[in-house]
C-alpha cells in the first residue's frame, strides 16, 4: 500500500498552539513550524482518556449539568508507552510532522478550503493553502476545551459540541460564540454529536438523552424537546447517546451505550446484542488487546454491564456500547462497538465483522463513507477500509500519526483528513487505496 499512496501527516495539538497564542496575543493566524521527515520520534502517552469514557474529574467553571447526569468518574492519568513506529522510507511518501503534545482529535470537518479540527484542547481552524491556523478555546469564548463535534450549520455559523461546556455556536462574521446549556433546554452539558435534518430540526446527542430543537430555533425555549429512556418507554435504550446519523428517509439513528435506536415518524425502535449486534465474547476474547474497560473506571459503565448481563466479563467488552455510527449510500447502518467489532444492520438483521475477518481491532471508534462509497473504520489499532468484501488496514507504518483513530472527513478532491490521538493525517487517495 505504501507505494500506492501519498500521505501528508499533520499533527495539530492544542498545547503548543496555546503556548504560541499566549506569546502572540495579537496574531490571528499562526503558521506552524514544519519539519519534513520520514521518521516520527516523539514520545506520546497512551490514549487511555481517548476511550469513550473520556472526561475530567471536575466540571469547567460555569458548566451546568442535568439532574440526570451520571456520576463523573476520575480517570487515571495515561501512562507513557514509548515511541511511535516510524513509517518506512518510501520514495513516493512525504511526511510533514508537527511535534506537539497530547491531544485527542475527536472531530474533523472539511469546509471548502478550511479544515476544522475538534480536539481535547479546543477547536483549530486550519487553512491548508497558507498553512495558517487559529485556536478557539476557553480564552476566546468556549466554556470547555474538550470538543467532540464540529460541523457547519449555516453559511456563517459553526456548531461545536463540547465536553462539559454545552453546545457552542460560532458566528464567523461577528467572531463570537453563543453558548446553549441546560438552562436553555439542553439535556446535558456534555455534547457528543449534532445532526440537522432536511426540515431544519436539530438533533443533539448528550450524556443525559437526546434533544430535538424544532426548526433549529435554539433561542426559542418552546422548540426544545428532550428524549430519554423513560419518556420513550425504552425506545431510546440508554440515556448516554454517543452518536447520531441521518438515514435516507429523513429518519434518525442513535448510537447509545445500550444499543442502537431509530426514530421515524414519531416512533422509536431499538436493538442491542440480544438482537445480534456485536460479536459474542467467545469469538473476540482472544483478540481484544485493548485493556481499558470502562466498567473498571466508572460505576455508570459498570451498571450498564450488569443491566446487559455482561457483569461476569471483566475485560474491555460491551457489544451494546456503540461508539461510532454511520449510514451508507444504500441506507445500511454500520455501528462500531466496544470490543464486539463492526456490525452491519440492514433494518432486519445484523452481520458482525471482527479481527478474524481482517478488521484492525474489535474496538471501533470511527466510521466514515468516502466519496467513492468506501467505508473507513477507525479503531484502537489502526484504520481499516472495507469495499464490501475485504478489509485493508493502515497504521503508523503507513503514515498515520497514531493508531487510535477517532475522526475523519473527506475533501471535495477525495483527500481524507484523519484525526487520531496526537494529530491529523492528510491522505491523498488513488484508485488503488
């Protein structure tokens, strides 16, 4: 694969950016100091907090939580794991590295000539043509630096879902943020995903249920609706909604810690491991090398295992826990599970794929369909592509900065921007990849 692909790896992390900004308060665009090399030698920490239970032990100042918010666990500090694997020398490969700190890139949105990068240290607006970028964090309007979602809403407005700081709307014309939190109608200050339907309704995934804002009227209290396990009678199987995706019929799919949910025409339906979602433990137990079990860290996660009948499994495995979701061009739903691999759902039955089928890892963090209708799967151990028949996997040896892959978006020319633990890889595609 190396000889058939040109990869530009760009590592963008908030710590260095913040330091530069503090020393250059009057500078809007900051050019990165680049070093072109075929090796990656910087030490990074293990992405322990890159797992779905990523959190801080205390809330940001000004944050407001829902009364139904689960207890916030204390996450142990990640431990150093040594050096990244350097990519091999390749006359057709060129690597540009930004050697900066320790941040997770949970969201990427490519917008014309701009790349918006949501990290655990704020949002970076990057201009590839000029190599300039600007950092947005708590110093210029965000309520929390942890960012799980970035997308365009309107011509001059960006939606930013934060971890503990609610939903932020950035007005590019006014260069100003507007924050929507629990007092405005948000189910929880922890926002994982946002999707806007063709009719203008805005759906928001939170730690305490899902919001629908009718017509996207965020300033209208009467437009806010909240859906939970209780008021949907279990149609939403768990209040921790980790992802959303629009179907092909103006319907909405929900990724939760308790399984998959579907909303269409005012009706809810849900599925979980008992219905076939996620591979059985006996099939994956020898291949699950990722040892971060949320149930060992959080009583909330532990309770979910008990409720799903998985309390006797003391490893990083919960096939009901959907970490990633997408709907492909045919309307097929794909979900990535916590240790149960990749699941394909056609509306009736599930088909599961694991390491034994060629998947890079059974812990799936990201799903994305590119313009060529190829499915990309970000995992804890590299990034796989799937053409419907077989998997191909890329790792740090192929130019990825790190093997923990959390986000991706596609540029108009087909270029992939891949977010990982520690940075972003820009991948130029050809017909052989």
